[in-house]
C-alpha cells in the first residue's frame, strides 16, 4: 500500500453547514462535503523523494488572498493530509477564499525527526515559487496546523526565519504539540483524545534518533531561546488538555520578544475539542474567534518576499494524473 494512502478515519458531522464526511485510507478516500472548494493533488520533488500535497481553492477564485500551509495532526506518527478537509483550514477557504496547501509529510512511523519538518519546509518553499499559479499573494504566506501539525507549524516558522528563504506573515498553531518534556499540564494528564501516555509514546517515536541533550527547537519548538522575528501568532487551547501549558508559554515568550501573539483558553479537557465536539458552545466560540483573528491577519499582516535567500530552483510539481479534483 502506498504511504499516502495509509490511515483510516471515519467521522460523521452534521452541525450547521458542516457536512457529513468520511475518509478511508483503503482505496484512497471517499469524501462528502459541501461544494465550497476544488481539491487537487500534486507531488513535489524534494530531497530525493516526492511529497504528496493537496491544494484547496474556492470554486470561484478570489483575488488578493493569503496562501495557507495547513499541517495535519496525529502525534507526528499518524494522520493524513486529507484531514485538512474538515479542519479549521476549510473555514479559511469557505469564508475568506484562501488557498490552502496540505502536505502529506513523512510521519514518524516511517522516519523520525527531521523528516516531517523538512518535508513541510520544502512545501513552504514550493508555495513561494508557485504563488502565481496557485492564485495567492506571495506576501501573505501563512502557516497553521493542529496538535502535532501545530508543533510543525511553529518549527517551520522558526526554520523559515533562520534560513531567510521564505517570509511567513502569520502563524496559527492550534493546541500545538511543542514540548518533548513533561509540563505542568501534560504530566499525569488523563484528558480525552490525548493524554500523558500517548504523548510520551508520540515523542519517543518522533525523536528516537535524537538523544535528549541533542533535541533542538526544530524538533521540540519549546526548546527555542530566541523568539525575535517570528511571525505574529494566534492559537486556542483547552485548559484541561495536555498541551495547555506549552501553548500558553509559547504565546508568552512570543509576546516577550515583541511579537504580536494571543491565545484563547476554553474550559475543556478534550484535545481538539473543536473537531470532536463541533456542536458545542465552546467549539462555536473557538471557530468564531479563529476566523476573527484570521480576518484581522488578512488585513494587517504582510511579509514581502524581497531580499530573501535563494537556494536553487524547486522542480515543478508532478501532478497526480491530470491534476484534477479528487472529488467525484
């Protein structure tokens, strides 16, 4: 079975305008969703292998919109790029006409760190080179993700700042997996969906080739010591879930370095409560807050790609089939 086809995920959604859906890794996927976007598959040649990517665009193209790389969660070890279809990123396409790119990065069940973050960074570089073709502003390249995808979001933003090849305008690491060490909230946590036992296993698998003394901020973003020059940030998190402490601390450190950053905290011990409890009042509040912050970012945060370093030309993406929609 091909790597990008692995994983099985079934959920049923029916709250408001969010459609019922299911994704099955066997036989690729079956998706039922509202007709608010087109979804196309690409493969990017980078680092001796090909990174599968989904690109979501509104049915009616909108001018002057951001391009958002949205990174799926799964503890660095599971999940798949198709999860973007029911993530907060779908709201960005539906409400704002944003172009969303979802990378099928190498998960830790196949290769440990740094495979995942390297894949995501290469997709970020590809986005910069393809902004005109994909239809978004190259001065509004943004990055977001949930859980481990939020951790990769933070790591990619750090990498982009340090390498000076791509400028990121805004970051949205939702309830991110940032700290490979126990925190006050991740230690002895028995919350729903994700807990201490799962967290320990996920980090061990991801960092199995990296002794603790050699773990840097691209692997565990909480190890960062210099937050200056990172993109403005918004996130939200539940106060009873494992990643509460590291999420709040990340925002505090950004603010201390002069970076605009904010976090909304909701009363919940359910990790990714906006996904698993979409009809709940706190999920609705979180969605509205997230969209409000994105609307502000769309009008106020820009990062022109001027005077950036160039590291060779990325090969043009190899489209899967004729580059058509994955939706029947």
